[in-house]
């Protein structure tokens, strides 16, 4: 069963990348979704001139940092304060950002490898480090809140990524963590239901692009353990994603 799902995914990806019209159609569809769903507006839209000033001013050495910051106030309050203060002679942009935003949390900074540990034990020790719980909605944050727990790559990447997660699920299956796999499939189903497709990751600035479609393969991993009823459960999302990727293929 796994091979059939995997082949279907590869065929979908091949159809999309080999047809320029399909690629353009997929891009247009995602752009329409981004504009329609205001709650998923990317940070450059939410913070406008402040976003531009921070990124061009190199407030942070890594341009991903500010996009992942969590606002401590509503975007409306932050932008009102910025417009009022930016023209003042003593205005300090870095201090303003520090006052109004919380930097991304570095979850895995304290993890250390144990010399001589088996690779299986090393991976099992990493699962808790890389686990994120269901997200809370924060107005103005770029994080698209997911309803269930999930695994992230770690380091500077504190969000879920699409096709990476399929290979993560293969590891989770070896570790016997089927509940986590189901949580992650539910999360991707949520993204398909609310955005129309699975973006690159659960960040608002990823809603204009995706990755090779592995959702069907993920469902296949789950179905191997829980049976074909799983396929029926996720059939609406399977069909919706298939329609997204095949739009314009004619």
C-alpha cells in the first residue's frame, strides 16, 4: 500500500512541475487564498513599513528571526506606536522591536548527544525535544496555529514542514509513535481545509508556495497500521489536495 501512495504522490508532483500552466495556476490559487484569508496574512502585510525597516535595517542577523517573533501587543497597537515614535530623534528601532515582540524560543539549545549511544536511542531521545504542542492563536503572529501536536526539524525551524514530515513519520512509525503520526496527518488536513492546500510550512509567509505533495503518502503510513478506514476518513482532504495540484493540467 505504501508504494502505491508514494507513486501517486510522485506522479502528482511530476504533473505539476512539467506543466508551466499548472504551476502558474497553482501559484494563482494560493495567492487568492492568501488574500481571501486575512487571518493568514504574512508579516510583510501585517506590519508593512515596520517590517521593511526591520529587515532592511538588519535588526537581526538572520532575516527569519523577525518573521517568527511573537507580538506582545495587537498589530494595530504596535503600528500606531511605531508611526508615532519613528520620527523622533532618539528613536531606537532595535529597542522598539524588543519592547513589542518576543524572539523565537530556542527549544533544543540544551540538547547534547551522548557519545556511544545507539542511533535508535539517539533518535528516540530527540522526539520530545522536537515535539511542539497544539498552538495557541496569537494575533499578528506568522505561526499558523495547528490543532494537534507535531514534530519540527529543530534549530531555527520551529514550525512543521510539508514533505520533510513524511520522512519524519517513517521514523515515528519505527519508534511506534502512531498517535503522533495521526496528529500530524490531522494537522495537514486542517491546513488543506482552511487554506486549500498544504503550504511549505505552518507560517503565513509560506502560504504562497508548497512542496511536493506527500499528504497521500502520509495517510498511507497511517493506513498501514490502522486499516483502510483511515483512507475513508481523510478522503475529502485527499480529493481536495488532488484537485489543487491538478488544476490546469488539461
